[in-house]
C-alpha cells in the first residue's frame, strides 16, 4: 500500500518555507561614493560648507543637476588664482548663484587644491569637481533664484 501526500497533509516533512516578499526584502551594502583617485566631493557635503552651513547630499545632487548644462563663465589661467579671479568669481556668483569655473592646463594650481581655495576665498560652496571644471554655489543674499531641497 502506498501513501500519498495531499496538499493539506499535516506532516512536518511536507511543510514549505514561506516565500520571501518581493521588493525590499534584502538590503545590500552601498558602495562608497568617495574615491581618493577622483577627489569627488559629493560624498562629503559637510566638508564644503558655505556661509549658511553645510549642504545636504540631496542639495549637492540638485546643484550638480542644475549645473550640468551650464557653460564655464570663468577661467583660471597661467597665473593661478589671483585677486582678479576671486573678484570676478564673486561678481558672477552674485549674478548667477551657480557657476562653472574652468581650470586651464597651464595653471599652476592643482585642480583638487584650486576648488576648495576658490570656494573659501569667495565664500561659496564647492558642489563638484569634474575633470578641470569646478561647480560653485553661493546663495544670493536678497533674491535667491535657486530653491534647494531640504
């Protein structure tokens, strides 16, 4: 005589493990977004703080998205970061709030050092270093054009 198991059998051998729920049941470890080779600042927004305090990661991403289509309005040449370059950057930041700055190949300033130096001298926040291009943001004191997410 053979014994058959039916769907409703109560033996312990026939119990199945419950299926995992789809979507979000498993979390994976996030990759680190900061690499020493590229010098990207997006993972450390608190290090690049402006006069209003550090920007959140969401605000940095928003600024990078807005700055993607911008053309550089300022270029650092063979004399490096001079007082004239800082004055021009302040003027452009007052007019636009978000600017791109191009570092020339003949510039004596290293691209990783020029970004934070120019940001501190202008009172701006360094949003991105991409190749030889810097993205700087400083909120307009009276009429801000860019609304940052919280």
